[in-house]
């Protein structure tokens, strides 16, 4: 009995000697020529214009102008096997935070906490899709928001357009619309926010216009950038 146990332990040790936990290896960053560069040190500065009404649910009344600076810091984060590159965000009004850029299987996405809804996954585009293409995703890591099912319906509205933003002309721009919807109390999905998103190839996000129904409006406009 002891001899059999010894053989079993020896066999188990030999078998497990070649077993190693899978090493965490992030994918290479999306290059400077992509729709969402992830190269270390790349920086974007935006003017963020927020407008809230007195009836809104967030403490933003009237117009507030913020300045946001996004910088790829070289770190990565794994969200359910979606490996994102971390982006340090410096806000003049709200301090520092971290956003995340995902580029995977032709999908480009932004993971970020956004007033007034909190942490959202926003699909920016699918680079192989034509204008008119629509796809649906879960904009939350857990498919629920405050206990209610949530979804986003994304549509490529325009592709390869030229656009002027803050006096700068950008080519090869993709325009995506995003309808954010929630199903509260099983009454059916209804819209709670709408986004118009414009992304230029070799630059990144150049403008995002957000309408949070009953809360506020928010427009991010690219002022300057440096792609490494």
C-alpha cells in the first residue's frame, strides 16, 4: 500500500512538472496608423463641454467647460479576456482617472466611467463594416445597470468622410451612432442616452457628442494630439 502511494505521488509530481499557469501576455498595441492608436506616450487633448438643466439628476447646472488629456501609459488591463491598454485621463475639473482602449477582432471600444451613468463600454466602430451596419453589445461588464438589463445598438452612419473639428481637417473618418437602452421592471427597452462618435484613422477619437436623456448633454472635441 505504501509502495503504491509512493508511486502515485511520484507520478503526480512528474505529471505536474510540465503544468504551468498561462503567462499573461498582452497583445501588441494598435499601431499609430490604426483608428485607435495604443502606442506608448500618445496623447490627445479635448475640450469637454457639459450642459445640465435645473431638472437634471446630476450636479451640472448650466455650461461647464473642462479640459481632458488622455495619455497611453503602457499598462494593460484584462476585462473578461478583453485586454485593453490603459489611458491616463487628466481632467481640469474632476482630477485624474483611468480609461481603457480595446482593439480586438476589428472592434474598437472605449471603457470608461462617464457622468452620469458610471462605467460604460462604448463600441466606437468596426473597421471592416460598411455604412449602415448595425450591431448590438452589452455596454456594461455584467449586462446589468442598477439591476436592470442594458444594451447598446450601434450603427455605422458614415465611413471615409472628411470632417473639420476645431479648425482641423480630418480624413478617413468613421461616424458611429450609439443608442443606449435599459429595460426597467420588464417594461421593455427604452433609450436613456445617445452618442454620435467620430473617429479618424491614424488619429483616434476626434469628437463625441452625448445626450443623456433627463440628465445632461456632453461634447468632447479634439483640440490637439501627438501620436507616437
